[in-house]
């Protein structure tokens, strides 16, 4: 089922990077603003909807309050910048696993200097069939 971005983003205040209609949404989390933006643009270029999160160092995180993350609930796939994942955040994510698959990634640069993610660890979420 495709949920229009206009209704999905209202609950969480997520920053949507792409406007094209897509049935898949990727959540990009990085404390590094340039990396977060580049990764979101990378996924947007693949035709995916994207949401961005600056992580717990930049804002209050539902996971640190032992609550489910509203952005996790809206995502079909989640990618975390491994440099932004603290041991506490890793523990919280694994304690309250999202329903969507999650990947930790490192960043590499293309020939133009834009960053893109390379997965280093992936674990399956509990996303039910839609």
C-alpha cells in the first residue's frame, strides 16, 4: 500500500527529500548533516522516498526514552551511519527493534565527491507484509 507523503510526514515532522510517488521509504540517520543529505539524495536518485534523522546527539530520541521511534514506524528500510551509532543507541535499537530491516553503513565518496552508504551490518526487522 502506498501512503501519500503528505499524510505520512505530518505525524513525525520528518523531512522528506523526494517528492516522487514511491511505495518504499528509507530512513537515513546520521549526525553529520552533509552525509545525511548526500545519502538521502542517493536514495532519492534511486526513486525512493527518504526521511532524515539527525540522531540522538542532535535531538531527543524516542529510543533513549525506551519508546518506539515514530520514524522507524514510517520507514520500509532504515540505514544508520555507523559513525553516529553510539553503544547506547545500538543497544536501544536492538532492544526495541524496528519492524523494518535496518543497516549500519560507512560512507564512501563517488568521483564527484558526493557521499554514499556502504552497508557493514544488516539485521532483519519485523515488518509485516503490506
